[in-house]
């Protein structure tokens, strides 16, 4: 579910995976962004690009925002 939330946040900010790859300087490995979003691989550059692109201070803050949103949705249901 975290991947869907990150993709939603990216769409909300009009960011594509290509934009994140360019920010992360990994344009040769566009699939790396998808792998990081889905938790299959780790990349400090992609994490940093996601954090900056989505307007968070750190990757931990991004994950905390997801957790907060997930809790809110769970209790709403």
C-alpha cells in the first residue's frame, strides 16, 4: 500500500517516475525508481529525490506521513 500512496503523492504533485529519476541522476535506470517505491531495492539518491520532490524533510518523515494517513483511513472505515 505504501507504493500506491507514494504514487498518489507523486501524481498530486505532477511528478513522474522519470522526473524522480532525473533528480536522482539515475536516468539510465528508470526502473530503479519503481523498485525503490515498491521496496524491492534501496537507493539513497532515489530516496532523496522522492523526499525533495514530495516536499518532505527526510525519508522517515515521508514514511511517517504515510503511516498517519493509513491510520486515519483505517479508523474512518
